[in-house]
């Protein structure tokens, strides 16, 4: 009984910390270009060495970049098929060296 109580209290404490990190402000500020800027707060266990995907293989970089950007295509996690994301369609040259993307 005591172990269940400790586990419940620990779970509640952990849940409150996680939810506190998920809070978002709805105050968007206009930038000099006239578009609004919003902040997103996330909680991660690692710190990325860089946010340049060409300079790192760290999984945390991939995770963070998946929050803020899209790709031309993505992989359906259930069928493992390549499906459109930003690109609506694409074609591949007969020699497989040139890919043409359309959005």
C-alpha cells in the first residue's frame, strides 16, 4: 500500500513537471516583416550539438527539427511507403540521378 502511494505521488509530481513545460503563450509579436513570431517551449533530455542536419547525426537534432519543419516526402509508419508531405508529386529520371519535385 505504501509503495502504491509513493508511486502515485511520484507520478503526479512528474506529470506536473511535464505539463508545466508544455505551457504556451498566445502572445504573438509582429516582426519587422509584418509576420507574427510565436515561441514554442519543449522539454528534451538532451541538448543538440547543432541544429544543422548536415553537420550532425544526433537523434535529438532530428527530433527537434521534426517539430519545426516539414520534408518533401515522409514515410508512412504503418505501410513503410514514401508518401507526399510538402511535395505533391515527384518524378525520377530513367537513370535515377535526377529527381523533380512539385508542390
